[in-house]
C-alpha cells in the first residue's frame, strides 16, 4: 500500500571534497522530492556534521571532512491492473493519504526484489488474489503519496476470491458502471486506460 514517508538512502564518496567549499547550495527543482534532506545531519562514514552543497547539478548533503555525498534514492512502488470478466480489481485503503478510497493493489518494492514479483506479492497481500504479472503498462513519475516512481503492470487473474489484507479493509472487482471513489490519479489513469484500450475494454453485457 502506498503510505508512509520512509525512503531508501545511499551515498558515494566525492573524490574532490573541497572543490565546492565556497559555493552556495544550488536550488534545482526535482521530480522526486528533496535531494538535500535536513534530517541527514551527520556523515555516516566519519560522523562529521553534514552541509548542503551543489553536487552534480543539485543541492546535496555533503561531508566537509571526508567528502562523502548523501544521494537520496528513488522510492519505487508497483501496482497491478487485474481484470476478470470485464471488472477491475480494487482495494480500499485504511491509511492516509486517501483513507477510505479505492486504488489498484499496490505497494513498495523491497531492496533487491524483482518488480514483477513485488507486484504479485502486493496483490496477494492486499487483495488475496493470485495473479500472473505481464507487461509493463505505465511508469508514473512522482505519483500521489510518498513514492517517487510508480510501475503499473498488466496482470492475469489466476485464482482466489478477493479478500482484504495488509493495509486494505476491502477488496473487490468492479464493473465500469459501478466504480467507487478512487484514491490516486495513477489509479484514475489506469481506469481511463482500461476503459479506452480495446485490449482491456470490458466485454458488453
């Protein structure tokens, strides 16, 4: 489920730590959030207090002593479009943002996890439905919530009745004329694609 505010962080050593010592921090808009988070206060290598400097075109937290540069990694989420008999699988959120609204089964990619395996895992955890994950349908940069990148996969229903779990309190298949209130623009975009794409269009009754 897309919630929480944690992020995976990494860092690299700057081989020339003093090149930018007298330069002010650069201000660059980004698609994925703050590249110089103030909560990164101390160097993870030597313990020196971190400062903000322009590195590789963006403001970043940097150690003035050893040159370590803190790079904020993107936070990747995955979701699935599962259609059965002309109905789309959705889950109802129990957490903010958009608590009580419905979204695609989705969640965060674990370190080292295959994105398709993560998509299948999240769908099973949140909706109780077993699937085969297919092609990548969309890549959404800076979706709503705390993810910086959202991968949406087409998936084929394999088995199990929908049963809510994890961060959802309801799971169900919905026809195009009975869609509930949707949580995210990424889910709304997936629904629009489902309704307009001949390969995904619900069969007429």
